[in-house]
């Protein structure tokens, strides 16, 4: 059995289809005058998000005899925003990203991400462009759109924006999650549990579906909506039980971003997780001035899975973590 591990996890004809999809993606952006960029995989800072775990290493070299801690990036987002602040204009990148989490049918610790940013776009204009790319690659019907509030209420009969902690606990218990819910004191944990387990399976089955206006408490790097401060300019794209993309009407306020990073690390500390250095270079770029823009990260491997009708991520990458 070990003698077979030199072989790729994907069939060569699948890799050929993958190459064709990558070529189509590059042509898509070339036609729209969006510049391809290439940013570092290693950085002195990483994401503070409590739901993401980074790989860490050290650089030993001139000036760093004691070692310079570096992180493999979970996304090229921070570096790309620095380019936007420097005046790059619309940009995209196809790159490797790294997340130190469990491998599975939809996950590999090393994966390929397509990320792009559109100055002057809001989240809805960016959804339009993603929709065009999806139709081009997958030959699918136009995506539908539902607000987070609409999708949650339709699936579970409870308004997630106004529900109390007690109501969410009761709903989660009724849905079979009493072991988690009865001791949980954070609304967002319950919301994410219910959305992942009960709402996501109901959306994006026949055609792609955008879910937008996530709760402000789940804004990540998105701006809070002026018309309703309960929600943020964040959206996700789902299709056939696959979460494909996560996008934002980007936060441009340096002070607010620094505050969110600090809050993330406080949450990490409270949950006995390693704290991550704040990316001060991103904060400096935001202070210099990030143009109003929308951005999105899309999982290329998952897109190829859908295009080639494969059930696992290892079937669309040359060597999965077991063969790397």
C-alpha cells in the first residue's frame, strides 16, 4: 500500500480539467482589466480570528539569529489590502493558503484560493460578478439571494437578529443539540451551530445561493451596514452543500479594525487559544487610506470539485495531505 503513495490523489485527466478552469478564471479577469498579483505566503502576522488556526515557523538568517516567527497565511487578504491602499486598483490572486485544521472531504490543510478586490463595488455588485464567473465555470442558473435573516427564519421559524440567548438555546435543544446548547452562553456560537447544521442544507441545492447581511457580531473584516447596524456587509455563497465563497463590503476604518483584532485576541485568551500578533502593517495601510471596495475569497478546489463532479477535495488536487 505504501508503494502507491507516490501517485497523485487526483487523476491526471481531472488535473487537466483543473488547469483549464484556472486558465478560464485568468481570462475572466484579464477581460475585466483586473490585475493579477502575487503576495507572500509567509508573514510576521496572521489572522486573529478565533475560528482559524495558522501554521507557524521561524526564519533563521542574517539579523535573525534567534529566529523570526513567521506564519503561513490563511488568506492573502491583508497583503492585498496593503496593495489596494498603495493604489493598485482592482486586483486578484490565485494562491496557496494554509489552515491548521482537520482534513476531510472538503478540507485540506494546504488549498488553493481565488481572492479578488473591486474598488468602487459594494457587496451586491461583487455578487453580480461572482455570479457571472459561476455561470461561466459551472454552467449553472443565476444564483438566488437571501438575507441571513430570511434564510434562518424560513428554515427554523425564529428571527436570528432579535432572538434572545434563551430562545436560541431552546431552539438548539429542540433541534437535537442540547448537549452543546444548554451550557452555551454566546449567541453567535448558537447561531453558527444552527445555521451550519439546519439552515445550510436547505439552501443552494438547485442553483447557487448568496446569503448576505450576516449579523454584525459575525462581521469579521466587513463594514457594519448604515441602514441596519444589526447586520454587516458580509455574504457567503453556497451550492450543493458546499460553502464556496466568503465576501465583504470591506472595513476601511483602521481604529475599528484594530479594535476587532484586540477583541479577537481577548476571546482567544479566554478560550485558552494562542494569541496572534496584530498585523500592524495592515493597520498602517488602513490609516493611509483603503479605498471603498468589496472583496471575496473563493475556494478553487471546491469549485473544481463541483465542475468535475467529485466528492472529495483529494480527487481534485495533485497530492492531498496524506500524499504530500
